[in-house]
């Protein structure tokens, strides 16, 4: 978690979200190797956090922010995710699934594979293995460029960060404060133009778009956890108990 829990969401350029026509995607296809043996029998998005599956926190926040159509990809034990969440009506949303078989396609490949369900408009993506109180309703609806990223102060396990901010423009690391990509971003389908179906990561695509000056961003210093290990899972649960 970051030192500050009081958020400082800075709204990017463009209209703020009143998002009923924007689709959202939750990335939920990872194997969760670092969470084993928990993930040997339960997919990581369904691991309980303070008594509630991790992915349910995302569904609740998306619904509260006005999102109504959600796509979830899955691979490892994906049938459990579909059985647990169903059509999403319990949360006031509609869920469609993007299965990845025989193996996960990576962050970039998974998004590209789901574009058939997302369509041609800008869309939100949230990593399924993070917990945050980031106010999704403050995201820019049409930030321009290929992507708009939420960046957070570097956690202890990632001290070097990923990017810097120059105003509302995301830039490659320089002498400015380095920040970590939170796993929350708004993307234009054009970001994936030319990418053939298959396994690939999102990171290289983002770095190339950043180099071209096509990515905007905002800094958030509220609660954010990368729930990638049992130790970090315990940190989230301790935070929520407080």
C-alpha cells in the first residue's frame, strides 16, 4: 500500500466518465504462480480477500461508477469464474467471457482476443489481481491518443517504476518521479492494430506508444495493492480490517 490513503485522482483531458456506453474488461487469465498452492485449485481472481472474492471488488466498483457491460477473460480454472459470477446481474452489470485455451494469451494477447466482444470504442481495462479504491468515475472518457494510464507511487517490490509524468503526458523514465503502472487504463482499439492473434504482453505496446507521445496519464496516491503473493494478500486483508 502507498503511504497516503487519501486519493489525489487527477482527471485527465476530455470528458469525465458518465460511462454507460463504455465497456470494461477485467484481466483474469493469469495462472497465479506466485500464489501457489492457493491457485492450484482456485483461480486467482476468486481468492477471498477479507471474505469476498478479489474480482467481486472490481465488479462492485465498476457498477458503482456506471459501467454496465463487462468482459472477463480467463484461462486457468476459468470455468470456476463463469460459475461464480454468472451473467453479472447480481451486480447490475452484464458479463461476457473471453476464454483463452489451451493457455493464457498474456495481457496484450488477451485484450486483443477480446476486442471482438469490446467493439471499436475506447474501453477500460483493470488488472484482476490488484485491489484499489481508485474512483473509476474520475477517469477521462476520451483522453485522446492510444491510451490513458493510472500511475501510482512505486511499491516496495517494484522500486524502479515504469514511467514518468510530464503534466498529463506519460513519458519514459527520466529525472522526474518514477511511477508504477497500476493496471488501470483506458485504451483505444487502434493500440492493437497490426497485432496478430497470439500470446504477447501489453507492456511493450505501451512503451512504444509512450515513445510516440500517444499516452496520457494521471497519478493516484490512494490505496493500491498488487495482490501477487500471499504476503501482499495478507497486507490487503489487514488494510481492510482496519
